[in-house]
C-alpha cells in the first residue's frame, strides 16, 4: 500500500472475481457469464449511426433505459435507478443507506456484500443457512438489521418464494430489505410487484446474466421513489454519467427483446437439466438450481481436485474454500449444450483416471 492511501481503507480486501487466464482458450464456466451472444437487436444498435454521436455526453438520467424498464415491469420511471452493473448499484445503496447501520445477509451468499461492508466499515452479521443450504426466513424476520438477500441465492441456486420475501419485508417496516435478483429470469418469481406495497424494499436486476451482457455491465434497481431519489443524489455527486451511451443503447435494445430473453432462458434451462442428470448419473450430488449454474459435490472426488482437473481439460469452474461447509462443492456455470457436453466428457475422463 502506498503512503498516500487514506487510512480508512487500510484494511481493504479487494473483491476477487472468477479468474480470467489468457494462457489458452478455456471454456469459461466460473463467473456465470455466457458465450452466447446478446440479442441481435443489440448487435444492430452497435452498428447503427447512433455510435457516431459518441463525442457527446449521454443523458445523465438514463431516461431511455428507464423507459424500457418501466414498460417491462409496469413501474414508474421515478421508481427506477440504473447503474454500471448491479455491483455499482449495491455500492451506492451501501453508501446511501448503511453508514453506521447494522446489516445482515446469509453466511453463504454473493461475497461482494461482505467486500462492501468491510470496505465501508459497516457492521454486518452473517446469518447461517440451514444444513441443507436453504434460508431460515424466521431468523431474517426476527433481526432488526437491514437485510440483503440474493434471490435465488448464489452459489447455492436456491430461491425463496415471493410470499416468503413478503413476510420478511412486512415484518419490520423500519428496515430495508435489498433483494438481489441476478438470477430471477431462470424460472423464478420476481419481488418487483411488492415494491408498490412496501417502501422498504429494493429489488436489483442485472443484464450480466440472462441478457448475455456481462461485458456491457448494466444493472437496474426498482424501489419506492423516495429511496430511488436518495441513491440518485449520491450517484449525481460521485458519477453523474455512470452509464455510458453505449451501455444505454445496448441495454435498452436487450430489455425490449423479450423473445430473445425467453429463448436464452429456455436454452439455459435445457442445458441445466442435461448437466444435472448427467452429473447425477456419475454419483454427483447436485443442488436443485433455479439459476444458470449448478453447485455440485462428489462422494470421493474432492471439489478442489475436480476444479484443478477440469482446468487441465480447458474448463474453468469456481471453487470456494470458505466457508468450510461449501469447501467440497464446485460451482459450474450452465453454458451452451456443447459446453455442457464438454464438462460431462471431461468429468467422465477425470473419474475414470482416478478410479483406475
Ligand atoms: C453476478 C452477480 C451480480 C453482479 O452483477 P453485475 O451486474 O455484473 O455487477 C450481483 N449479484 C449477484 C448475486 C450475482 O451473481
């Protein structure tokens, strides 16, 4: 650390995303991205005359994208915030609402929440998932802390129903409940309709997963307009043009192409059923996923070893050493059918070579 670094950041622990090695071409299944292209409408907009206007700043209120989100989810534009990925939105939410506050989230969840809490010195409690990795909603109902929940959760893949989310939101109107719905499109019910009823709920979506746009990095948040106005004010002083015009153009095009979203989701669900069945045939324990990844464990092949061997076969997956009880699980993104067939084939070879 250099001598000019501000003291308050001395304990900063950088977030570690899935690795992106460049030594050879890998099948990348470690960050829940996709090799499938975005909607053709996105590619069209990138080739359009609009791109000749990049010498101009874009609309700092990102109204074009907000309009598309507003039409899609039947909420008003004042109830929408857009950001440079949902990570940025989470950052603004933490900055805007959580200074000197107490927050909580599950002990096994998206690790960026802990990264942010640590960086901003926010008191965070990790609430233990049950033995079977499901969420004990009573613990979240009982706590007085603000709550952050990934729904479906990562890396487990389990989802709470909208009724369960509503129970938590309703239980204490004086605390915020942030629901991170990064994987909602893969067959789950969104909590967005609850935003009209509750002014303590914020729902976050990303275009990095089901919209095949991780590289454009676009997210949006839907909440009561007072909450949105508060994060807008923080954004306006930190990064008024947080979404580039390129992102706004492609995000809008992707948002409006619902048919392509459905096709993508359908393809992922088919591939998920395939990989789940094939791995189970090889004795893997595969959690029932509601997302574009599977979380798997094997009776005698350790997750760490499996991860290393897959990499030797040119396949990247994600292994977490902490907490201890997920040490023996590997998270594998559900890619295309071809990519999943490659995983099955590599896994078969790995098991055979070690059994011999
Ligand atoms: C991938 C992911 C994100 C990050 O999304 P970006 O929009 O790419 O920043 C946020 N939350 C969860 C649970 C995720 O899995």
